[in-house]
């Protein structure tokens, strides 16, 4: 193990932490926990220990993330870490299911009912995905990109679809929510005037800036026309407020493959057209619409979430 760690110091790395309920369909066992308590849940998991769990909402995303390792070779590595409120006893079924489905997950933390958010930073994770909004909030407050994976009725991607596509909202996700606050307080005209005046001033980073940078570093290992990873900004902004966004990304040294400035149009059909594997947005109303078309992560950050 020491030799492997030493040999991989110069790798470009992306580390994603995920909860068991985001990765697998644990609805039946979670119902037991909510209705009958922890002891009944423990007994249920052990009784069903040999039954392989079905994939959850974030499973296709994780599968595509981990498949990047074959293409990266020794240049980089994507690691997925399981963070779970299960005990190691009840979590055995989760790890067994992961390995059955071909997910090479080596590291896990089972916290026996406590929130696992404190291990996000310890593992060096760039992103934490969970079905528990409380854990997500705690992770965001600790400075990590985090999102609540919402139940989705989106159609599954085919097995021959191997390109990973990740879409982001702008304000309060990639960028801070300072502009969004101004819009809510003083309206669209003042917002547009302010953003035009500040067009050459980069926006402060939001909670997902670090994750985007980590993705960009992986992308740079591939030719632009052959990258297995594609990113998109899908924002309600339109002209003239688009210029500050473009200049901000340029100042960060970030290349997004697609930028959609929708000027208030609904995002869902565009996300479906982009064929996103996951979309991150801070506003619940956008997330509720998007989850019917694509896997969606709600980012409970900024003024839209009472911060």
C-alpha cells in the first residue's frame, strides 16, 4: 500500500464521496428504519445480506466516473469513497453489492448512525453526494461541494453510453450568490446593470468551484475533441449578464464545453438535450423540474435556501 501511494503522488485525482442511499436503492430497508427503528433495520439488513441491492439514482454517474480510470491509466485516477450512517455490520451488504456491480470501491467509512460529513475533508473529497439533506448541509458548511441526490424518474442511459456529462447552475453553485441576492432584492434591471458594470470583475467562487477545477484537470489529460467527460453551464442568466460569467471562467482558467444562457427559460428540456448524467442547482423549483428528466443534485446553499 505504501508503494502504491508513493507512486501515485503526481496523478491528477478526483475524489467523490457518496452515501449508500444515493448509490443504491435502499428504499425498502429505509422504510423499515423509519417505521420500526434501528434494531429492526439492523435485523432486516442482516437477514437480506445475500441479496444484491439494485442501483440507485447516482449509480450510473458513479459507474461512468470509475470507468474513466481505464482511459486515464497512470496519468490520473478517480476514486469513489462510500460514506454511510450504517454500522460496518449492516454496511456489509452495501459493499458486497458495489463489488457485485463491478464498482472498485476500496475505501469506506461506516459511522453507526452519526453523520459521516466530517470524513469528507479527511478523505480529500472534491464532492459529497448524499440522500440526507442534513449531511449535505453539514458538508457544505464545512467547505465541501455537496448535493442532495433527489429521487428521479429520468430514463436510464444505455450501457453503450460511456461519455460522462455533468451540468451546473451558476449563481450559488459555481459562483457565489452575491449577484442572486441583488436580483432578489432589487430586481432584474438593477441586476443586469450591476453585472454589466462589473463585467471585468470575476465573480467570487461558489461551493462547486473546487469540484469544477478538479474535473477540468482531468479533462486536460485528453484531447478536446476526444474527452470522455463533458461539462455544461445551464443558467437562467441571459444577456447582458452573460459577459461577467464568461470572463470569470476565463480568469479561473476553466473551459466549459457548453454554456447555455437561457434568460429565464425552463432548464429541463435543455438538460435533457445535453443528456446530463447529473445536474447541480441551488433552487428547489429548478431541481424538482429537472429530476423528471435527469439525475439531479440539490445544493442547499445561498439566499434561495435561507442562508
